[in-house]
C-alpha cells in the first residue's frame, strides 16, 4: 500500500483533535497516512502538539513555524492538513497547493466565498486534491437517513425543519469564534448544518433570511470540559469577558432545487432555545439529519416512530463503507466516546486513498464552497432585504456582507 507523507499545519485545539484522528486510523488495517511534520507560527503550540503526537503515534514529527521551510526541508511530503484559524485557510491552502501539495482543510473551508473560489482555482491549476474535512455527514446516522430519503422510504421530501438554538452568552470554545473577520459562530457551526441539509435534500436554490447580533459581550464559562491540553491552557488564560461583533442568531427559508422548502433557525445566544430537525415526506418523516454521535428515527405513514436500530434492520441495500463498518459494526455511534476521532480518521482515509489511487473525495472544494455560501446567503439576504439566488452568492456576484471581510483580510 502506497504511503502518504503528511504535514499538519495548525497545532491548536482542532489540530490536537486531528492527532487523535490519526491515532484512530493508525490502529486499523486501513491506514496509509504517515504524519511527518507539524507547522504552527507559534512554536509553543507546535512543540506541545509534537509531544502529543509522539505519545499517540509513537514518533515525534519534525516541527516547523513556516510552511515553505517545511516543504523545502521535507521534499518527501505529499500533502498537508490545514487546521489553522479559518481566516487564513485560503492563504495556507493556496500556498500549499502551489508548492505541489495535496490539501485537506478543516471546515469552514474558508472565511468567505471569494476565498473558497481562490482555493478551488489553486487546486485546479496544480492538479491536486482539495478535500474539506466535513465529518457530520460521515456518521452512520446521517448515512442511514440519506439512504432512507434517497430510497423513497418516506416518499418525496417536501419540507424540512432545521432548528438549533442554544441560549446564553458564554464563549463558544474560543473567543475568536465571535468575531466577524474570523467567521463567527453561525459560520463555524452553520456550515455543518448546511452540509447536512444539502446532503439529505440536495442543493439550495434560493434563500430569504435574517441574521443579527444578540450577545455583544461574551463571558467565560464556569468550567471547561474539553480534554485536550491546548484547550485547558487556553481556558486558563481566557479573559472573563470578550467583545463579539459576529451575528449569533439567524432565521431563513431555503428553497431547494427539488422544490422542497427548509425552515432554518440557528443561533447561539439570547434567552431561549430549541432543537427540532425533521425531514417531511409525502409518505412519512425522518427525525434528524444525522450528526456526529447522533441518532435518527423514522415514521412511515402515521405509524409509530422507528428507532435507528429498527431502521437499520429494515434498510434494504444499506451498507456502510469498510472503515465505518470497522469502527461502528452496529451502525450506532451515540454511545461511542471516540466517535469524533473515528470520523476524523475516515476523512484521512478517504484523503489518502484519493491521492494514492486517483479517486474522488466526497466533500471537495466545490462542495465545501457551497456549504459556506449557504450560510452567507442568509447574511446576504439580510443585508439586501430580498431573497437571493444561490448562483449569485456562489459566484461571488452578491457579496455585500462579505465584502467587509474580504477587504479587511486582503482577499481579492
């Protein structure tokens, strides 16, 4: 099996999680990825990640603080995994692609649609794989829901609800996630949700929506639950309060290409919350779009809901990918404490296979861009006061909201 030499660029919290994903893949017979190098502009972060990689993988990779220096010193590298601040995803990815490296990049693919398009162009001109690390759709719950929808188990989908609102003013993981020029919470989480909607119901045609900032000040949580050393240190040094300028609440109607309509209510703030996810069809419904470590259930006609176990038993023709079946032989992930790492391992496996065998990746640059564009379409509609077509947002023709970000970051 051809080995793929990988460099990890970005050694913060998400970069650490990716190390655990590599460890999960390395423990299977499917692994062809060798982590050879780490790169972060902060040498302390890189050193901390190198020690963690040594503990998890048995070998400490070389450490760099500059991408070009890493590529020059290690010409054997085939690819990089970009896990930096989203505001510089496009910079790092385009430089890596122009150096001849294949790229996997964390979601959101880039900070704006224009930045996404630059990455797609760089991949095309260099003939390299560009993969977006979108993991929610890879969970067996999402795969099963997709199978049931596409096989006609609930008839023709005509409407969907995706309502996910969490109240409060606490800092969402890191302070930068509340800044417009770094993406904001709606982009950070919204791309996951947009991807699930598109995965289950197809492309979006038109969006009419509103977005606003409800919590202009964010406050440090009383405790920190994440197990990684980077997050613990970050929490210790976090200010009690931080300003927020990115919208945190949104409401929209998506008109799908298929003709179905989806009600979108997504937010992280305020004084109330809700969680409703439904796909309504002409012959039944599915509760849930699938998610990391999640569950779905289905009702045919007006009968009782079937839990995921019963759905699996009746899902004629449904098969998991080989690595997914290895990780999740029961087709359930809701009680698996390592599900996050295993889904990351699945992304790495697909990426390595595409490089070595010349195959396709499921969430390529175009798919990743469409997820970013779907969230920004809500903002663009709010700014323009009208419904926007996805074609005008995806092309960059309509970008009044994003223009401020592009100008600030020099994205031309």
